[in-house]
C-alpha cells in the first residue's frame, strides 16, 4: 500500500513538472514572437521614413539644388508621420 502512494505521488509530481515545463516553453515562444513583431514594426517605420525622404528628394530636386535636401527632410517627416498613423 505504501508503494502505491509513493508511486501516485511521483506521478503527480511528474505531471506538475511537465505542465510547468510546457508553460515555460509557451511563454518563451510568445516572448520571441512579440520581439519579432517589435522588430518588424521598427523596420517598417524606417522603410516609411526612407520612402518619404526619397520621394521628397525627387520632388524637391525639380526645384533646384536647394529643393532636394529640403524635400528629403520634409518627405522623411511626412513618411514617418504617415507610418505612425497607418
């Protein structure tokens, strides 16, 4: 009878340990997924800013040598702002 109780106790302990191990693995996967999403969001913001700067520089270049840098600056701000909104 004592052996049966010890065996049941060990099984319960093993099940609890397995459950905690699985929970920890799921949490780690969730944290990794959140980190990947955060990095993707940062990359998208940079892409939006650079696209705006490029477009602004091209449009500004049509107004002479001074327009290009100003257009790039305005386009970068616009690209960043629009990226934040959408």
